[in-house]
C-alpha cells in the first residue's frame, strides 16, 4: 500500500494556530485540517487576501490544507429552523474553495433510518440546497460518519445525487456513537449488534466511492456500553483492513489525525503519525 497522506487537525494540538502549523511540519505531517467554525480562521475573520495568505503560509511550510471543519453535533438539518445553518454552510463551502482544498467536513445531525420519517425529506432537501451551492463554487460537504449506520449515509448521498455531498469517514465515531445512542433512547446496548450495524471497518468498503477525507481516530467500546477514545492503534479499528477497503475504491485523500482527549495531545498525535507511516 502506498504511503498515506497524513494531516493533523490543527485544533487537536491545542496550540496557537501558527505555532501548531510549525509543530505539524516538525512532526512529519503532509497537511493540516483547519477548523473554521470560529476564531481567526472563521469566514468572517479570514476574508479576501487573508485566505490566499493562509494558503501561501501553509505551502511555505511544505504542507497543504486537507479540509476545513465547520459545524458540530448541534447542527441538525432535520430541524425546521435551519436557515442560519444553511447560510453559514454556504460560507464554509466558499472558504473551502478559496483555501484550495474543496472539502468542508461537518456533522449534520442524526439522520433517521426510516425514509418515511418527516425529517428524512428535510435532510434530503437541505443537502440538495448545500449541494447546489457546492457545485457552483467548486467544493463539497463531507458528512462525518457516526450518528447513523453507513447504509443511511449512502442512501442520503445517492438520493441527493450530487458530487458536492461526500463523506468524511471517522471509524472511531462508529464505535463511540452506538452506546451513546442506546443510552439516549433507552435501548439495550449490544456491542456485536452495534458493530454489525455501524460497520466501523467494513463501512469503508460500502462508502468507499464517496469518501474524500478520513479522520484518523481510534476508540474502544465494552459490552456494558462504556466507550472511550484511545490513542491511534490501541483501539478496535483494524487500520490495515480499513485502509485497504478505501484503497480498492481509489481513495488517495488525507488521513487527518484527530485527538479530542488525553493529557498530552502532541505526544499522542506524534505516535499517530508514526503509526500511520507503518500502513
């Protein structure tokens, strides 16, 4: 398998952004995954020439921007009040295009599995609106996996039918989310059933044609529903098989290391870079 392209999620370093860029280069990364929901790189704070300046600075370090990240789990495109989210989403798409990565990664809420649910039609309609703008500006929304099984994500993408709706595959989320959903809904958690349904590794084969970006993150879930993000390579994601499932669909995009917990993120991220280099 050819060497993977490795990015680091800038915010995961928990450093001043420009110092984090220098650190990412020092750690041997190829790219940066930049958050734009707020701060100095939000669309309202980074405009016009400042965007090209950012691209040029990243390039001067021998890196490139793998994707931008905007929105979080609070955004639910199935809700009625989404006008503000959609307008901001369009700004994110424009910024992704201006930063020359063309990928905006985001959570969009929990899609219903039943297409007769009224929220299903809303998710489709709102993603169609996002897709139209993405096609216009030359960028895509990469929906992050996690809250729903890969089959549901596949169904949405194929229903919308636009290359401006793609996937950011996070296998760890497909381990972490099922226990949380079971707890939230009062359903008894069954680890094997959750694995079979959410397919952290095999789902990469199913969604492979649509994956444009990956979050390199690992996790474990226990039979009692306890779940935990762990350093890359120490969890239940079978990374060699996962990468092979994507590779056979021609995926040559970035594996962006995300570390949301832990007392020493720089150490954990360096370990993750070194681990990915072995695949």
